[in-house]
C-alpha cells in the first residue's frame, strides 16, 4: 500500500468514525478521543478474550479518571472560581465531578460507537437539604446493560 492510499484510507476511516461531528468537535475533546482510541487499540490487542465493548468502556473510564480530577474541581469551587460546565471546559481545566465524568464518558463513547446511557441515583436524606445524588453509566454488551461507576473506577458484575 503506498502512502497516498494509506493516508486516504486513514482519512476515510476518520470520516466514517466521526462524520460531520468532527468539524464541530472542540480541540480538547478531539484530542481526548484520539488518546482513548489509541488506548482502546492497545488494550484490545492484549485482551482478545474480553468483549470489545467492555475493553472500550474500561479504557474510556480510565482516561476520564486520569484527566478529570474531583479534587481540582473542589479546589476551584473552594477558591470561588468558576467550575467547568462543559466537557471541553472540564478537559481544559482537568477538573470534574461525577456528572462531568459521565458527560465526558458519553462524548467519547458516542465517538467510538459504544452504546452507553447515564444512570442517576438519588439518595433521600432525613431532610431535603440532606438529599444527595450520583451518576454512573451503563454500557450495553452481551445482550444486557452493565453498570460502570466512572468516578470511582468501578464496574459491576451482576
């Protein structure tokens, strides 16, 4: 295969995978997706017996954990500075909490063709002021949904 064909193939692969979304995707997010794609490829080479969706979900989860720090988010909040609202802002500031983790996970999962959905939990406290919440994702493979807690780096075998 000559360089022109190889480069054309790479471009065609890029357009098939990312389509018109690539044009509107922001720089930090696009770079992050590229890093995760590389990690997925490496992991899939080493773990051929595991479902590709599982390997992809774990790679995304690990990437999000490595990039979006809950402590950085808390520091920003404590200092009275604006906290990130979008995935792009979270990636740029390297800060985020569970909702940000899930938004980043879902953005990458969408780009990689991984079927995933958010799952929110509400914990009722003794009073409304003591209520709390958390959000995770479910990833579909092997004919069922599997729960991944991106913030805590955990997946559940049910």
